[in-house]
């Protein structure tokens, strides 16, 4: 059976990341579909698709940025406009999935990622292409196929080609939760691993010295629960500490996202105190909110490397330490393979679930 004609591909995009959409369209050799997305005076989102999409395969390129709620509404309205215009299939290319951090139940809260997945599927999206989900289980929220691409090959290539003497490096997990990702990087590069645990030590005035502790009671071998359900004790983290040797090494912190950089800056200070002579931060999604560029510029971090899943040109102008890796070739290849009904396994070759 012949592969579908490339003229059946229509690429449209919202206002979140037009540069990435143009890069993908150029790599595929197709013209951008000419979709106008704008806001009326009352801030309602308007979508006008320039060309006919009847019977076509539509690929909507829209990522999450700081203007996240507008990004979502633009995506939903574009998808619904294509659905009601008799498009053959509608694929959402969402490099950074918004609200992916809200994927767990919180006290008196809700799982926002599940709600967003329902909205996307209802609007008409029949397939999702995304990259480095905060938790890979988010794929289960969707009632349509989800391809969760990995940026780790690009970041590994950067380490091998752009970090001099990377063999003298150690991969650092900023917290125990990211230890699995750090382990995966370390195994591929044949390097050691270190884990940062705890939090900044409080001043001596804030420490509890135990003088107000209740008197000890004689212990019984039988637990008495007559007073009702026991109160859940609050977590108390120990002072921040590095598990592993980073002395005289290059420290490379890896994570899926860098947004609020204060924890990265604090971790870099500890690594510098432990003897690391150069500190890199590698992440897929560079949100870099608020005054992140200034904090990075004034910190012990030497280089921050992120991909272009999220636009960050303004942040790069404010901080010379931020470097960008272009991942449009991966998204373009994913679109081409899906359109030609080819296997996607090549894009996940030698990539384990721990990435």
C-alpha cells in the first residue's frame, strides 16, 4: 500500500511557539497551514483556518508557556474547528503538556491533568505527541494514543560533545525523586551518581531544643488506640546533604523541567562547597519563570541547557548561561512516521522506562 501523499499533511499552530512550528514544517517540507488565532476585545479566543482541512491529516503544534490557560483554549478551539470542518484526523503536537505537575491527588484538590486530557479528547484530538511527561503514567489519562518522546538522546549528545573532560563528571539528582532519571543518564555515560537530600539548615534560633517535650511514659507492648485515629506526623527533612562524592568533579544536574530555580541554585551552592569545580543543569523544558535568569546569572551554576520545547528567547537575553538544543527534528520525524503509518519504536530505541 502506498504511503499517503504529503499534501494530506496540514500543520497549523497557535501563538505559543510559532518558531518551533516553522522549524517542523520546514523539516517536513510542507507549508504552514495559515491558521489565524487572535483575541477579541473581550479576550475571547478566535480561530480562523485559511485553507480547507476536509479529509486532511491535521497536526496542531501548541506547547505550554507562562500564558498557559490561553495556550490550552487556543488548542481546544483549533482542534474543535478542525473536527467540525471534517478533518480526517487531528494530532496534537504538545512538546510540553500544561498542568503535567498536577497529576496527583492533593488535599481538597483534584487531578488537573485528567481533566485536561478529557477536554483534549472531547475537542477532537485523536492522537497526542508530547515530550518528557512529568510522570509517564499521565498517558493513562487520555482516551487516545499518546507518544511520549524523549529528549535524553539530545542531552546525552550535548554532554559527550560539548562538556570537555565529561569523563570526570558525576550525574547529580537534585532530590531523591529524580534519582531514577539520573541513574539512567549515569548508566548510559558510564559515570557515577550523587543524590542531594534534605533542605537548608534552619538558624539556631529556630531549632527545637526539646525542653518543651512531654515527659516520657512507660511503654506497653500493646498499642492503645482508644483515643481515636492517630495523627499523621509531619515530615521533617534533615539538613541538606550530598550522598556521593563530587569533589574535584564536574557536577551535572538532570531533571525534566526547570521552572523555579531556587532549589537548583541552593543545590549548586552545596555542590560547590563539596568540591565540584563546574556545575551544569540539563533539563528538557525550560519554563524559567519570574526572575530565574537573574538568579542563574548570580549563582554557582555555570551552564543551563534546555531544549526549545518552550520559547525562552527573552530569558536567554537576560542570562548568558542559558543554552538551547533544537529538538524539532525529533518532532518532525514523529509526525512523518505517524502520517506514513510507520513504527515509532525507532524513536524509542535503547530508551528505557526510567528515562
